[in-house]
């Protein structure tokens, strides 16, 4: 059990490093490489909305979510496009009317017609990893531990 805990801590530290350094996930679609960086909150919300549309049940684990995505290819394409563009002005032509931009439609078309469908789920997993809430809680806990250690070094009487 301790080994699994160490692996989770190591994974969390690596993810923390990726977040702090804004390390991109590089995906190749249709011969073009895209950098998917830390997702903006608006992008996370759009992906969460797509997830809730395909995941009809309130309960379920990540396996159920990915099974639902497997049955909704257009949702997978939209989520990948949201993550690639990751900007309100790139995603929307007119945000107030929720009209998607030509760039968004072109990105979706490129994903659909010029990429290998076998890669889509692994790309989606990386995208979902960027918004994994349990990871955020782990980071918060580790940041708190680091802060406490730093404060103890500054104030030995603590």
C-alpha cells in the first residue's frame, strides 16, 4: 500500500511541476503539432458541459465517462478542439450568442478528417487529466505541507 501511495505522490509532484511550468501536452493532428497547455477555466467548463451531455447518469467513474465518450464521437472532437484552441476568442465568433468561430469549426473538421481516430481517446485522457479535480486536492494538500515546512524553518518555535 505504501508503494502505491509513493507512486500517487510522485505522479502528483510531476503534475504539479507540469502545472507550475505550464508544460504543454503535444498532440499531432493531420501532420500539425499542437501544444495543449493548462486549460483556462472557460475551456474546462466547456469540456465539463460536453461530459455532462454524454454522461447521462449523475453517478459513475472515469471508465463510465470514457465509455460514454466512445459512443459520442462528435463530443470527443469538440473537447479536443476546445483544448487545442483554449481561448474564448478562438472558440467563439460571438460569445454573447454562443456562436462558434470558423477557427473552431476548422479545427473540428481537421480532427475529424485528418487525424487518426485511434489517438482521440488518449488525447482526451490527457485533456481530462488537466482538469482532474482529485489532482487539485492532492496539490493543495502538498502545497499546504510545503508551506508548513517552510514556516517551521523560518519560525523554529512553531
